[in-house]
C-alpha cells in the first residue's frame, strides 16, 4: 500500500482499502457488522472521508 494523496478518489471501497493504508486501518478497526454494512454499499465509498463519515454514522450511539 502506498501513502495516499490528499482527496484521492477510488473506484470503490475495495480499491480504497487496498491502496490507502489509512483507510485499511480504519476499516479493519470497525466492528464486523459495520464492515458488512459498508461492504454492502462498497460502490458508494470512494474516499477516506466518505468511509470515515459512513463509519461514524453507523457507529453513532454504540458507546
């Protein structure tokens, strides 16, 4: 994995986590149910910012 350029847009979630170490680490740290829900919408996740916002939305209230 390479260090990503700021605001890099990828084809989908899978390309994002394959090419961005930061995105990979975030995704790997998520609960399995959240990974599954994001994976179900992989074609809608193109950037680290989108992944992070999606994860925050899905885990809101989990504390």
